[in-house]
């Protein structure tokens, strides 16, 4: 508890100890007291790569302020086909950076420093204002920039495995327990969402109603590592989102095209027709319902908003790699669409 207090954490009553039953028969914690909801500015055209190597012109990072103190950052497809989204949330005492992207370099560090300098309250700027670098999960395209933050003053870089995540956020009942993390006048809620990766977390910012689901739910290919864990995770995500009046569900990538059920090829460097990275709670529920129908059938399963890739056998790998090779050839020839 000493560590929890020092780091600004408060733990709410675990689900199992609450007296307030839900319709599903589970118990739940009391939602954080509602604050005035800040609208999210979704009017942005994200950088989306180039149709050929010669026509690359995107900046390494694009920053869009979703709301005051809520910055969504995208890494360029010119640098990495993963083009992950990285979220920076700023409170009055500290900031939380969720992921460091797929590129090992100092560009993100410089950008985050600049954003903190611009947003941190006067007086805290040079003295006590802290930064926690945590991760939606531990895959390489979400942690590659960690090293650039290792020597940053007043900065904690959280480890990538379940033990490190549990210890840092103070979980005693992983993954279902909902813990809080206070950035200073901005109390986030955090819980475990294994299924894509064992150490995946979801983060709710009650200020905006934004629920960050990492690679677990996003408009793209959801790679399933543990189907049973993901079934449970999706049930908890849907129940939580409805309980908290979530406004947007944010993922780390976009891989779908504008056509329902059609994704860009793995490794695609050009996605001119991609949807935004924000989904609705209705879409989240549809993703949950869809996964229930295919959870134990290894292979590739297409639905309107997502494509489930279950298992790592040839039924999944061969078609993905074949399309990836074809798209790579098209891109090199300047014929990417
Ligand atoms: Zn991942």
C-alpha cells in the first residue's frame, strides 16, 4: 500500500466484494463519481502512408488533441507498417503515456516532452511533474520506444509482463479487479483484458469517456492468443462500457478498409480508405457477439468491423503472408491501392 499511495493509486472494492448485482449476476464496483464530460474532437484525417516508396511524405508522428490534455499520437506508416496509435493523458500531477510505439528512437520522447511542457500546470513544469510510461500490452510494436524514456527525470517505465503490470497498478485480483490511477484531478480506471496478450490492460478516462482497449478491440485483425481469456475479457469490457457510459472505444491500430469485413493486407504501407481508430460501444458489443460464434475455431473469421485471427497455424499464417507478399510487390511498383 505504501507504493500505491506514493504513486497516486487508490484501489476500489474488487468486483466480488460489492453488494450491487448486475443483470448478469455478477457484482460490480461503484462507478467513479461523474465529472463534467469533456467532448472528444474526432475531426482529424490521420496520416495513412504512401502508395509507393517514392511518394512517402508523412511526418514520423502525427499528434491530435482529442480534448484538452488528451493527445492521440500516430506513428507513420512510412516508418513502420504497424502505424500504432499512442495515447498521452495529462493530469495536474503527472502524465500517463500508453505505449511507446514500434520504432526505437527519440522522436516520441521529444514529442511527449513538448506536449508535457505545453500542458503541465505552471509551477509543476520543472519540478514535480511526473510521467508514467505504461503499455496497453507487451508486444514489440508497443514497447520499442521505451529506452528513450529510461533516463527521463521523474519518469517510471512499467514492465511488460503480467507480474510487472500487477505490481505497478496494485492489482490483487487480476484481471477482473478495477483499480484506479490518479493523474491529479483525473482518476483513470484500469483492469486486465487478457486474450490477445496476457498482460493487456484497458484504461478508462472518465473525463472524456474514452476506453482504451489496445490490440484487444480495434478496427482490424484481432490476433487471439487465448480464446477463453478473450471470451471473458469481451464480456467484462461490454459490461464495463455500459456501466460507465463509455463514449468511444479506442484501439492501437487500424487495419480495416472502408468496406465492411475487408481488411488491408498485413504489412500494408498505404491505407487511404481506413476508418478512424475510435469505435462505439455498440461495435464493441457486436465484436463480443461475433467472437462468441467463432472462439474455438482456429482460422481467419471476417466480420463487419474486425477480423479475428485465431491460432498460429497454416490456416491463419499462409493467407496472411500470401496477401502480404502481394501487397509488398504492389507497393514497390507504386500500385498500392
Ligand atoms: Zn499486440
